[in-house]
């Protein structure tokens, strides 16, 4: 028997829940609970509220999903996340 195809959706992380789970608002308007995929844990990819993500879902349960990709910020001109604010220098 063939493995069932997974469905991919894009959405926005609205809330961080315990145990590496996230509440995600899909572009279609539905809200689901998603967990972090193993490759994202392995590569230590952090996801924060407000991030755009891609979700993989089984056609049998459309209330849960697996977070498989975090899209890069599309904010032009702003400093990258984690960069020190301008005007502050590190001492040697």
C-alpha cells in the first residue's frame, strides 16, 4: 500500500506552546497546533511568534501539523535578528 501524500500549507506563528509546539494561523484562516520537525531541531532552527512557516499535514487529521520550514524575514533595511544595536561596541 502506498504512503499517503502530505498536504503543505503556509501560515503565521501566533503563539509558542510548551514542548516545542506552536499555534499557527494558516493563510486559509484555520488555526492549528504544529510541532517542530526533527531536522529543524537537529539544525537548531529557532521559531518565534510572528514568523512565516510552512506546515505539513496529514489528510486524516487537519487539526495538527509538522512545522518543516521557517521563511526568512522579508523586512528590508532592518538589522538581522540577534545583531547588536547600532552604537554599542563589544569590549576586547
